[in-house]
């Protein structure tokens, strides 16, 4: 299987109208390193490949110039969704990092990984999973233009982030976010529950009464 890493780095750099010097500065390496990458004399380390792919807004496999036939993008999204549906969190925790390494800037991968890890975190009391889920969902917000699912919106993702914040007892931050995306009072109950948790019953009653 041929890898087209050197050709793709050069092509992407030129598409951005960057010189090797400018690209080397962006990557924090020497001009000589960039020259060797593009000539095929030397390959970047795996961490740098991820950084380059992220910089150009590409998946790692696209930058490398090949796809994984057994794990295409569509198959990977379906796999992550199945982990969540089946609550197969052990496999999810092993597989999601690999999927994100391949597709770090694909909305569906990032979003569904965030959803799955947040559910894992709540059910298993896994703080690390919850923290990672929050970061992924925040990243998904920046990729929202890729979304084609009418049931997912910026507001629904922000609400999920707010729910995570409330689970961390960061009620003030959660309330601010819920209020910002409180279309037609859809988040009133969540806002009220946050106020109750803060022992601010008057505010809770005011918000909750708007539902009736």
C-alpha cells in the first residue's frame, strides 16, 4: 500500500500559498525538516502527522493518502453509535481514540464520540471520560457546518455541554449556557433544577412556573 504523505504535505502547503519557511514556523520545526518531509527523505513522527492533519483540517488517513477499507468513515460512525446503543463502553474507550486519530475533524466522529463518552462517564463515574466528552462536544460546535442531521443543532450540542457542566456542579456556567440556547423555554426545567441544586428556590420557581 503506497503512502502519499510527502506529496500531500507539499500539495496542502501550496494550496495555502505558504512557503516552506512559513509552514515550518507554523509547525515549530526547521525548514530542513519540512524539506525532508516533502522530498520523502524523512517522515514526520506520528504526533506531528496528527498536528499537520489538524492544521490543514484533514483526517490523518486523508493526509497519508489512503483509506481503511475495513473501517471507512461511515463504518466508523456506525461503530461508535453502536457502542453507545449497546452500552459497550469498554470497547468504546479502546476504539474511540483510534477513530479520532484517523478523523480528528469529522463532525460525526467527534460528536458521536462526545455523546458516547459522556454517557460512559455518567454511568461509570469516569471523570476523565466526562472531561474528554466536553472537549469533543466543544470541538463539534466548531465543525457544525458539516452536520447533516436535522435532529442535531448547535443549541442541542450546547445544551449537552451544559448538562455535563451541571453534572460537575458547575451550575452557574450551566445556567448561562442553558439560558443562551433556551428557545421557547426548552431548557426551563434544566435551569430550574440547577437553581434548586444551588438552593436558589425563588429563581427556580420563577423559571419552572414559565412551563405552565
